[in-house]
């Protein structure tokens, strides 16, 4: 198979597989880590679902708050397993607290803090 010239003057094979004079395609960027988040709000039966662009083991309470970003003062509880009690809702209060995972996802309950007047 003999090469042919393109309009731009580059040589290409008839099969179109190789172009001389052009850069090789750049590799695709690595996939973005996404963590599924399911959360329940006060007095709403159906949960909300979203994703945070971070690896699950890197998520903290601040990441969660930034994602759900609702006006008001809330308490945050997360589904996890306690070695003594089994499945529990763990309350997190510090922004740097790591989020517990349930089957690789975050499952949370957001409750308005009634103690704040």
C-alpha cells in the first residue's frame, strides 16, 4: 500500500492508521474518583442521592457539608457498624471527621438542630 498526501501535506497510509508529522494522541486523564452519597432530611421519606468527587477513604464532614449546602444549623448522623452494637447511626461534629462508609457509600441523616434557638 503506497502512502498518500493529505491537503495539509502530511503523509498517511491508505488505511488511515499513521500520520507522519503529527503528535501522538495524549493519554486520557485518569478517571475521577466518585463516592455515592445518599442522605435523608427531616420529614422527607425519600432520600436524596448525589456524589462527591473524592475517594471514599478521603471524605470528611466538611466535604459532606459543602456538597449538601443547606441553610440552617444541622446535626449529621452516618450509618456505620459498631463492633459491640452492630448497625448504628454515628453523629459527627468536627469538620475534619472522616465519614464512615456503608458498602462503599455514604449513608447519612441530616437533622435540624432544635437545641439552637
